[in-house]
C-alpha cells in the first residue's frame, strides 16, 4: 500500500508510516477527539492525507487564512496527528515547512486490549 507520505518522508520525520491505533478508554483519546471536533482541522488533516503540504497551500485548498491554518496545524501537531516532514521554498525564496500526518492511517478501537491486538495485526499487514 503506497501513500503520498511514502514519497516525501525523510529522516527528519519523527512519526511512523505505520497505523496509529487509539483505544476509546486510552489516555490520549480525549485530546485527539477534541482536536478532530473542529471541521477545519478535519479538512486540513484530510488534505494532508491526500498530499503533504505547506500552510500556504493548505490555506488555498481550504479557503481560509494562513493564520487560521497555522492555528489548526498547531492543535493537530499538539496531539501528534501532523508533523513537519520537510521544507519547500516559495517563489520569493522563503523556506516553508511541509506537513503530513504522523501515521497512516489513524484507527480507533474499543479498549486497550483491542488496541494492542489491532496495532499488532495492522503493523504486520503494512
């Protein structure tokens, strides 16, 4: 299974292209759900799963301000849903971070025991 992440990931990335599995009774699930409760954040994450992008590209794709995109990326990064994976340069020569999801895909399961089993199975598949 190939994704856009495979094409851009470098040694700089701290995340993993393997699936991230969250348990509904886990310690970090509330923060992740809170971050995903925002429609603009879900849209940004969706765009990043399609193609790693810079904040200015995301602002154009989501029809919002650059400041708004930076705010939402900060929230998504705070719960380890996105991370910078490289840099690109604007036409004016400014260095811009390229963001991508930290895992491919994100899976939510019922409990911690299910999480461990699902993570093991998905890792073997991927």
